[in-house]
C-alpha cells in the first residue's frame, strides 16, 4: 500500500468528479491525503498542479499531478492492480469508455441545467436527461452492476447518478429518475449505494443540498 504522503487528492466536498476518485482509491485500498479546495477562490497549489484546466479533482502521486476524473480513474486502475476496475477485454474497455462519455455529455449536462433552471428551459432539460437515462437503463438491465457481479470502472464513472441526481431533483423540484420508468437504474442505485465502501465514502447530503441551492440561486434568484 502507498503511504498517504505519496498520494494526495485535491477536490471539493460536493464534486461528483472528485467522488469518483475517492471511490476508486478506497476500493483499491490506497491510503491518500485529502486536500479540500475552495473552487471559488482557487488555491495557489491547485493552480500550480492543474494550470491548464484550473479545476478539481487533481490526483498527485509521487509528486506527479494527474487531472480529469475519468483519466485519473484509469491511472489508478493501471497503477494499483488490486480490485481491477476496467474489463480485461479491449472491446469491453472501449464499451465502458463510451458509456462514461455518453453519461457525461448527455445526462450530466442536461441534469445540471434542469437543476438550475425553471419553466420551459427546465422541462426541455428534464426530457433530455430522461432520454439519456432511458438508454443507460437498457445497458444495466438484467445486471447487478455495470461491471457484472462486481463494481467496475463504469459503476464508478456513473456513480454520481445514484447520489447527485436525487439531490439535484430535490433542489430543482423536478424528477428524472422515475422508478416506474427506470426500474433497472433504480435497482442499480440501491445495489451501488449499499456497497459498504461506497456507502461509507459519500459526502454529507445536507452540505450538498445547501451548496446546490446556492448554485441554483445564482441563475434563478427567486
């Protein structure tokens, strides 16, 4: 096991992207030091370690920074071999990357807009988010996890759906993850959040709700 001084994570408590990295490190049993960041007043350390994107998360391993959460996931999986996350088969790896990318650009963006908007704009975003969930529903149907019987890369990449979308639904007073329309996704959410390592590494929901209410008020003061 790496000592925590060899592995550091710069992140923000409500970041779904940073949470992926936390889950992966904990599943691998990697000891790490956590450095909370103020994303509205970026630290000199963050700007030094990630000068191109200037955002969290950043993983630092033996003084070498790695940015972008999906890139970090693959780095973690290749560096620490215990509890493999990615499938061995190249086609299955490509398949997992495709769905991670799809969820990022089709679901996450639409759900984020839905949380922060209202009226027709919100309705349009909710419908787009549901269309994306519909496609993901087909991918998880009949499986315990996206990775099969065990949590894998795609479960970690899409894990934000299980905890962030319900929070965004509450903040935005809208519904995306209808359990009757998406029973397989909702069953996966239960399985994912019941895993002891996942469950024990969730951010505090009250803090998340407070934070996302503030982000919603930025664009809709009423």
